[in-house]
């Protein structure tokens, strides 16, 4: 790194990627900064720079050895090795500690027998909250949130009719004499706080099969919003939160479900707002603003791939010119919009994905966007869906026919 690069970093001030520190900072304090960068997107610590950007220079002769042996070796776990360089400036030497995005998240500051987990939020280092900590462990592959227990949610809150239909009619298994054992082996039940005597429904089981999923899992619902114009308005035509099991139950004649799945219930609510009957060839036919198959596919994806540590509902919003389907949480495991369009797979919630595939609601190859959503929208009104991958949500926009 050159002097002009250091000058530019200092001029921009402390931010989400840059921290200034004197080289006499307490080792534990410096370890917090290193951990917070490693747990987020990486960053640089400039040692020998005051908070106001003034260069005071490094004073410690053995700075690199002290950093590796005392700061990181004693306080950071698992160990991380940052890049280190010293750059001579007019007012003294600045040491650049380049902390990479950690490959073994989550990283912690070790204090005796206690581990503290930190995040870089803006220009500050903050102790991770319970929700943030769950997301950190999930991102490191150490915890799968969908398999975590829903506190207080016992087997009696699951719809046994749906479970029997899934295991017997869909999977072809015999009636179980020990449902608790079966569901524990399928990660649909989980011990509470490691106590094998107390078991609760997992997040996946509660979202898919609970009689009232939002009772103990508030994020399990779907919020439907319909606005008359192109923006949100107080005067919504529809504002409804659906609180039903995600999967449907049984079929009657004419292919109608005894109890609808959540995606089909959503379409029932939306039908008056996004479709109309027209007389075609002397018969009445229903014409949709958006293909129902596309809406179902996106709703299934919004649940199957969402971040269950987020407390907000998945959302479907209709405006006069578009529909938006929003799934809480960033894309998982290094996924990007381009990778999704190409059909690459990297599911966050593997158990939920497997069950939805058993129901035939998901494609085995992860090609739903490429082979269903995009071509059906082109065929429907020659439009291309919009994809927005943000830090805390993934949104797909469908455009309405303008003629």
C-alpha cells in the first residue's frame, strides 16, 4: 500500500471498512476490532492514526509480533491471520492491518472461559445481539436455524393430518407408532437447550405444519398488500396477514384442496385484485395480470430460502403497475442474482427445501427462476422480472401488462 492510498483512507475517515487506532491500544480492545471486521465484510485497521485522522505514528518496535502473539494469539478465536504492512508517512509510520472476511465464522474475543462476538456496524464495533449471533453461526455453517426449536411449541400444535398425509401418502411410509422419534430423526423436533427430555417443534416443522404458525413463530406468516397506485398508500385495498400452514391438505374432486396451502390461499385473496373474467370465444375465461404459476414459485422460494432469524414476514405487495415479492434476509452462502438466474443452488434451509420438493413445490435442480419465472413472464407480457438483492432482503418484481 502506498502513501497516497493511506492519505485517501485517512481523508475518508472511519467507516464500515476502516478503523483508526493508536498502537498502544489495549490488546483486548484491538482484538474486538479485528473480530468485528472478520465477522462482517473485512476491513482495515490503521495503527498510528488518531481518531481525528492525525498521524501520530507507531511507537512499538515489535508491533507485528505483538499483534500476532498477544492480540490475536491470546484473544481471537478461531485464529485469523491478517495482512500487515508499514508505510512511512510525513508525520510517522502507519501500520496497516488488513483483516479479511473470515472463512471460519463466527470469530470471538476470548476472555477466560467466556466468548464475546462482535460485529462492525457503520464505524462502530458492537457486541452481537441474540438474533445477530444466530445469523453468524448460521453463516459459518455451525447452526441451521430451521432446525432450532421453537420455544414452547410442542407436538400438540402441529396438524397431525398434514403430517400423516406427508409421511404416508407422499413418502409412502407406514403409520408411525412413535411420532416423536420419527420427527426427531427428521429434524422436525429438536431438544430444548440440549435437554433430551423436553422437545419442541423445529422452525421448519412449525412453519410448514403448525395449525397457527404465527402463534410462536411470528415470521412464519405472509403479508398481502394491495395499493391503488404505484406507491404505498394509507388507503390499501387489501392488507392481510395469512397465518396458516404452508403446505396444503388433501384433495377433493376437481383438484381442490380440502385446506389450501399458503400460496394458494394468497392467490384466492389476490384474485379479485389481479385478475378478471372476460368473454372469449363465447365462454368466460379468467385473465390474470401475472401468471399464477409464477406467483406460486416465488412464494415458495420466499419461504424456502428466507433468513428465519429475521422477525418480519415475507411480503407480497401489489401496485397498479407491478407486483413485488420480498423474502427477508440477504441471499445465502455467497449467492448472487446472476447465479440464481443461471440456476445455481445453495440452499440455506435444506430440510425445508427437501420437504417442499417432496410435495412437488420446488424444482429438484433449482431452475425455477430460469425455467419458469423468466420464460413465463416473457410469454405472458414480454417483460423481464426485476431482482433486488439487498443486505436484509431479496425482492422480485413482476411488471403488469401495460396494454
